[in-house]
């Protein structure tokens, strides 16, 4: 189903910003967006627990670094690594660089955990997101992101991450 149709069904409003779809990194994309664009630029990482069919999506401010060794220790899991492009495609049917909470509207499995940076979540009301493709960023309010998670039956955990 079309993402925009689902957002409409869920009564979710958004602001849409287009950029050159050849930009892939958070830094490149941010440099192409309006400087006065409100909200938080997020970085969303798809992580896999090696030797298990379990995944973790981490959502943090784009300026924070996620130390996989420290995160593995906090979560008490071994061998945490970045998921492959093929796994991203299989799970969400999206391309590398376009992962966000909106991807859960197309989510196909239940072997997933979502972890959101607690400080970022608590201190902001709007967050950016790719609508499952590069070249566009949507800005959504926190209350609408919660609607997406409820619709997708995803229950995020909140965790402290180091950095600004």
C-alpha cells in the first residue's frame, strides 16, 4: 500500500521536503534541506544480532554516534552488527539510506526491537523521516509517530546515548 495513503488513513499530517536523491548520508541530506526546517534530523540504524533472526532499529539525532560494542553490552547481546542492504530490502522493501519509523508501515515480521534516543525524544516534538525512499523527507509530530508505531504494533524502548 502507498505510504501516503496509510498516513492519510491514520489522519497524520506532515510537511514534505524534497532533495537530490543522490545524497545518501545524513550530513549530505541535511545540507540539502532548508536551514530553517524545524524538527530533529534523525539517523536510523538497522542492526542485526548475528546468528539470530533478530533486528534492532536505533533512532538517534543524526549528530550522535552509536557505539555498537557499548550498545551490545547494554542490551546484553553478542555480535551486534549493521544489517546488510539485502536484509533491509527483505524486511522493509526499501533501499539503503531510507530507513525510518515510516518503514514499519510495510513491516513484514515480528522479530524486531526499536530503540529511540530518550533525550532526543523527550526534548523535541517533530522528527524527520524518509517515506521509504530517498529524495524526500517528511516532518512529523511526535504524536503522529506514536500513531505509526501503534498501527504497526511496534513498542519502542527509550535509551540514553552518548553525545550531543
